[in-house]
C-alpha cells in the first residue's frame, strides 16, 4: 500500500510515517517509480508504534520492542525488553505519585483560599 493509504488507514500523517521509517520503526520497499510500498502488516505496526509512544517509550526502546510484538498486540519474551518495560512502568508509577501529591497540595491551597478564616 502507498504511504497515503497507510496514513489514511492509521490516522497518521505521511510526514510521521516517513519519520518512523527513518528511525527504523517502519519498513517499506520502493516501487520502480520511487514510491514507498508498505506491506499489509504496516497498519498494525503503525498502531503498535503509536500505542508504545503513548505509553511514553522512546523510539530506541520501541525499536527493541516491535520485533517482540505479536499480531494480537501481546508481546513474546525477548531479551532485555521486559526489563525496559518494567523500568518505564516504575517511572510512571513514581510520576503518578508525584502528580497525586501535587493535586492534594493544590486542592488544599484552593480550599484555604475559598474559605479564609
């Protein structure tokens, strides 16, 4: 499929698809006229990339995770991948606690401002 078709099917800009290709996350072949040609799995790959980016993973980590991705979007065990995912989850857990504390502090400040003594 051509890049425009892939962009439309995935809701991803052509520019972003070219970027994914340039950093090794997505592959295409070239037709005789120079147009990119993506295989049928490219749509699933783009959706996986988008999901992993949304989870806060870097392109470098995604490049390591993608070969472990199965068609049902689960992951098979790959050396080092689980450690990277667990580290990212631990980071997100710490950040979530920091945000929860910030919310509590802000709510107390608002309550104090709304109800002066």
